[in-house]
C-alpha cells in the first residue's frame, strides 16, 4: 500500500510538473545574454516572369501574406486582403461537376482560392448510398471519444483504394478549375489513419503503407490531368514525408497543440522551424507553405458571447502580439511562398481557425528581393525592396550587423519588420 501511495504521489507530482511546463510554453530569461553577430550576404532572389495563372497571382504577393483556413481567421464580415483561402462544403462527393463557385476573394488578382475535397472519409450528408462502390461502414475515428464527436462521430471511411476513385477526384478538380478555383485542399493528408480492424490511433505500419499508396495515386492522377497550373495542398501537421511531394505543391502546417496549452515549448518551436524548412526544400513549385499557429488562450467562465470583449482583448494581448510577430516572420523568411494564420486555440469557446487580422499584417516593405538566409541556428532574415524581416526563436538577444553598416536589434522569441 505504501508503495502504491508513493507511486500515486509521484505520478501526481509528475503530472503537475508536466501540466505547468506545458502551460508555461517557451520562456526566456529576464536578462537574456546579448550576442553580436554578422549577417551573411544575401542570395538574391531571381525574379520570375509569370507564365500561368498561379504564377501571376504569386507575383502580386504582399510583404506579409495571410491565409484563411475554412473561412477563418477573421471574426467579422469585413473584407481583408487574404492571399490564400479555402472553403469546404459537404456536397455530394459522387458528383463530378462542381456548381459551387468561389467566394468574393476569387475576384482578387492576388488571392489563391482552393476547394477542400473529402478524399478519405465521408459524412451522411455527402450523398453516398450503401450500394456505392466507394461506400464502407468503417468508422473514421482516431480515438474512442470521437465516436460521439460532432466532427467525426458520423464519418465513415471512403473506399479510396478503388481504382476509379483517383480519376473521379481528378474530374472534380477539372470542374473546380472551370468555375474559378485554383486548386484543391486535402485534410488529414498523412498516413496515420484509422484502419479496418481497429479504427483508433495509431494505425499499423502496414496500414500506413496502404494509405500512402492511396494518396500517391490520387495526387499523381490529379497532377497528370491538371498540369502545373493547379495547386494540390494537403494538411500534413508536423509530418515530414516527401514521398508524394513530386505531385504536391502546397502544405497546410496545422501546428496542433493541446487545448490546455498556454504556448508552444521552445523545443516545439524549433521543430516547427525545421518542418517549414523541410517542405520548402522538397515540395514541387511553387511551394506554397501555409503556417497555422494556435495562440495563447485564456479560458473564461461563462459563454463565449458574455466574454466576447475579454476574448477580443486576449487575442490582442502583448504576449499574443509578440508570438504572432515571431511566427509571421518565420513564415515570411524561411519559405519562398509562405502564408501565416495565427488563430485561437481550438476548444469549446472558439470555432476552428478563428482569430483576428492583426494591424501589423499591413506592413509594406515591398516584395522580397532575396531568399531567406540563416544567420545562425534559430536566427534568420530576408531582404525586401524597402527593408527586411528577421526572426529569432532563441533565448538570446542579438545585434545583427550587416555589410552596409546597418544594425538590427532583435530580442528572444521575436519577429521584426524593419524599414529602410
């Protein structure tokens, strides 16, 4: 009994320590060490002459490029200058022709508009009967608690290994382009899926291999039919899998974290940096990198509408502004075509991917004139026509010295946007 009590106490202590560490996020010393460092010469970006629709849209990119996932992150009806967005509708996925036209953003010359496609699972309202060759009665859930969830509780696995399915999706993609979409978005675009025998996470290596084969056939078939002037973007979270990047030219990096987390740990931020670099290195052109980061979120008692003023204030807290700038700088500096979305933690208070359009998103430094340059581990910058953007995910304070005599000071966990 004493041993058992000791184990219980130890377990509780570890649980409390772990909980506190998680909620604390990445913290820095009150007086961080200062380092002076010289920046390497930039590698100038070769300006491309656009030859297709996607290229022309990308040539009009802003300094900071914000995206909307499933119509987030703005929480009002005011039109904002989003450079990338997608929407989804639970339409009849057996219909080849798409009648739903893109939203108002499609009229902009600098906006990429995608349409989410259900490729691995379906809902009752998707119009699939039990006699369909794509129908299965396998529950598409990752954990037992999801059996009663709103999102996946009624979802069933599609028979996406059927030889006709990739071509069916390719025909739908063609129909989307005809009505104005620039590409498709696939959620859960990874190999960890519920399997036939036990529909809970994690799936076996054999099952993962089977999912990968299905994804490969889908991406290849769509690419063969649509050519290069079409975006195929998948939600890969933290996964680093380049096996299908030959046919993919976009990723949605939904950097998920526990609902009770205050912020990301320093180790996790380092991992996020590494994941962005990986996909920018291996994706096919034009390499669209959509970085989705969840903010530090307070939980208030009462319902959402009662606390709306407090929630709005929380969204714009100094701490959230600080991290929004850090992750925005990382998303603009590291990849060539990066997009940022800094949004609410997903829990009962908030709809997924909602937040605010921060004022600093409107900073105008012109277009990027260089590639992203790593100064040292965790510290990088990119030159623009009218200044530069730099990020520092480390715990040190840096003074960056440039060849022209310019000096830029950047604190720990900061992103800076410098004119001149």
